[in-house]
C-alpha cells in the first residue's frame, strides 16, 4: 500500500523513489533489490521510505499506477482530438509505453502479481470509460472496457514472450 501525498514536495519525493526503483530494475532483478538499496539510490532514510510506502511492492504498484494514469491521459487526448480515432492509435501508444517500461511491466506481470496487475488495469480502464459513458458494471460499454483491459494484458503477455 502506498500513501496518497497531499503536498507537492511529498508527491515529488514519492515519485522520485519510484523512478529510482525503475532505474534499479534496469540493472538487476526485482527480487534482488532491497529496500536499503532503494533508499540509498533515492538518497532517503528508511523512515522517509516508510512514510510513503509499506514495502517494496507498494513502490512497484505506485509506479504502475502512475504509468497507467499517464497512459490513460494520453489515450483520452487521442480520443478527444481525433474524431476518427482508431484502435490502432490506442494499441500503438500502449505497446510503445509497454516497451519503454518493460522491466516494470515484467515484474508486475509475474506470479501472484499478475492478477493484481489485471485489477489495476481494469481500474484504469474504467476511469477511461467514465468520461465516455456512465460507469455501471451492468452497462455493456463498461463490460467491453473491462474485457479490453484483460485482453490487452493477454496481447502484451504473448507479444513479450514472442520477443516483440
């Protein structure tokens, strides 16, 4: 679990810690990264780390949620500005983002984290659906959005396993 920061300074520090985790993922496996090492990289004491995050997994989910929120914002801009919006525009941007953040996606998509990742994707897809239509889980459009989020993760899984 991670804290929702109220001040801009705290939010920046929290984001910086998550960025440091992403940098460390370029160098080594997630399981080999310790909180001590992450704190050292972010130049924060452990007490500051625990002010924002319960554990290392919380940093991972903070980074994933931030990435999905950024992705959502861009995709909504594509939708709003292109009246002839095509699924290919959405997929192109999503897959580009996936490749740029591959290490983070891979960690979130392994073992028991896979189902958590799907839940995060559904939550963000539902946020994307909200401006477009009423979010009601009995609504057909909402069901399509949730199916799309699960389907996208399946596509990404196969795409990664095939080596892109």
